[in-house]
């Protein structure tokens, strides 16, 4: 993961440098606020109002105060006159990555770890790991591997553009092809699993290589459902999973909603309360309307509720509710010895898109915890069932490789799809300009490093 982001910085891929500088600036602001809340005794530390001139001047004064008074406090960052000038001219929260060519490998590595990962304990472990310090890339060559992807509950299926640039770069460098499953928005597990099965069949017949399944959000439950359907299906279906030259070898779960979301459970409770409230209100007005009008209204509502679009929507929504998730995990069957990688995130003030602020606050209020990415909590976004204990759950738990929690949001794989929601603040904070490669490259490379994915010329 760290090497993937480091490589994006060195090669200046997309807007990764801008994004990391904004992450660094936001992280530094959060640290200063925390120090102020703890009563830091610095006469020059004032309340920042997000205007660049005041903030940079205060940063400069803080550094001078530490140096002149001999306080045993290391500055949170090095500040020079040149740095302040560059920040004012560029409008960045930091200019560390703007001048990446002038930084050493270890400097870049340390700051990437500091701004990318959320948990301090995990950051310390990574910084102290000598293998991380070496930044060893995989040997060059093409992988004998295909990706079958399934995106979230809102998707354009096969026409989707999620992570398209990352998939294209992976194709050029490693020869890995990607097939998008034609899943639908708010459709049932069974429907989306059937579309993923079609994509798997296509991948096996066209490319004749081992493959991995990549799921995003609700797509994680869909790929797990597809695997379960194939494993419990006919011999022909089982061959799609277990044939030596064309088998499932790995899973990648991005912000997995396979364990459900508090949004679903809270919406279920709210819907029941809404029905009761509507019934009480309509009963009061019943005497003011004719029987014919009431009958026509009821017929209209029944017809609308029985329509195919509404039924499809409710079928898809059921997959987000506790009962739907429990039913899925109770019956699911999955292959052992297939490693599962996950990517989890936690939102902070400087990583929250403006369009997700209300959703983020809702989830925090409903669950009582802020450790989430606006859709799912970090303790739910894992590669195995949490609330259903059975033999299959133990199999998946043994396959789950885990993943460090990152400072990011649930929509980080999206870019073109959220252009209409992008605000000026989002553009200034580079909220959607994150390193897209980290959603795909680390998963593929780590499986190749340990021989799960083989090179084309090693057969």
C-alpha cells in the first residue's frame, strides 16, 4: 500500500501530490487544535480561522517561539520563508509533496505513513518495520490474472467508470484485464450475483486465467453471494471456481457493506415509525373524504407498491437490513485458502466531502461512534461475518488478511461519477483526487509476491 502511493508520488500520477499535501495540511491543523485543547503553553499559538495568511504567520511564529524560548517542543513541520511563500502562492495546505523531487525516499515514506493511516499504533508499527523502509517493488512482468469487479449499491454496471484509470494502468504494467459485472442499482443479492456469475464465465472463457473478485461497498456482499451460488451450484458452476487454470484465487473488499450498515437498521426503525404516524394522521382525516376518493387513493398506492421498479428497489434495500444480511451469512458457502484483502477508512474533518457531511453526522449520531467512512464502520468493513457465527464464518475469518485503517471516505474510488456533487471546498481539499491505484495495485501485487498470482512466464 505504501509503495503504491509512493510510486504515484514519484511518477506524479493524477493529482496524488496535491491530495497528499491537503491531507498533510489537514492533519497538521488537527494536531494544532488538539494541542490547543490540551492547553499547550505557547503564547504564539492562536485560533486559526482557515485564512492562509493568518495560519502561515502563526505557524512561522510558533516555530520561532520554540527556537527562541528553548521549549522542548519539536515543530510539527519545518517552516521556512520559502515554504510560507510557496503556500501562499499555491493555496495548498502543505507544500511538502509539491517538491517531492527534493525529498529523500525515507522522508516521503514517513510523511505518507503519517498522513495516510488513521490509527497511531498502526503508524508506529509501519514506521518501525524494516521491510516497509526498503520499499521493495515486485519484479517486472505480466501477471496471469483477471479481475472481475462489482461496484456498490448505486452503479451503472458494465458501463461504470469507477477506478477506470487504475485498471488501465494495471493493464499496461501487469497485463491484467478487468471485466465489470453488469450489476444493478438497489437490486437483490440474487440478481446481482447472477450478473457477477455471467462476468466470471466471460472472464474464464475469454482470458482463460485465474481471476480475483473485487467488490466495492454493497458489491462486496454481491461477489460473496456469487461465490456462494457457484460453490453450492452444479458441477459446471463449481468448475468456474475450482479449475486449476481458471479458478478464483483472491478477493478484494473495498469499504465492505457485507455486514450491513447502521443506516439500514436505522432506516428500518424510522420507516416503521413513519407508517404509524401516517396511519394516525390519515385516520383523523378519513371522515373528511368520500369513500370513492379513499378507494382510488388506496388503489393508486397499491398499484405503485406492486410495480416492478418499487419491488426491485425493496429487494435491493432488504440486502442492507439486518434480516437480509443474516439470511445471507447463514446460508453462505465460500472457498478456504482464498486470501481476502480489505480496505477500510475513517472520516476526519479534512477528508469529508461536503456532500457527505449530513450522512456522516447521521451515522455518528445513530451508532454513537465516529469510526466510519460515512456508510460503514471500520469494525463492520472486514472480510468475514461479524454477527453470524458458523463454520463458513470461521473459514472466511481465516482467509481475512485485514488492512490498516486509512484517512479517507467511502466514495474514494469515485471520480467522474461524483462530478455533479463536487463543491469548491472539495476541489480545494482534493477530496476526490486521492490515489486511485491504492484500491487495486496493493491487492494484486501482494498476492503476486506470495505466489497466489503467478507470472505469465513462470508456468
